[in-house]
C-alpha cells in the first residue's frame, strides 16, 4: 500500500469519526440521550476524531517533506 492510499484511508476514517461524534451530539440535542450517556459517548468519540485528524496532518507533513523521485 502506498503512502497516499494510506493517507486517503486515514482521512476517511477521521471523517467517519467526526460524523459519529456529530450524531451523538444531535442525539443529545434531540433528547434521545441523557446527559450521562452523552458524556460517556461523546468525549471518547471526539478524542478519536481529533487523534485521527492529527495523524492525517502529520502524514501530510511527512509526504510533503519526502524527496520527489
């Protein structure tokens, strides 16, 4: 697997995590979740999304720095 493909997969994974956390927030706003359920689900989901986005940024930086062949 080449690095660009890995980056694309990581970007898709980050977007999926963001959608998941957004859905949790929407469920809370629509009162489908209690405050305790929201807090239990949202924080880990959002942390996962931020970590994935951080990895995307780092991988993009590494790809920009590699020598062109």
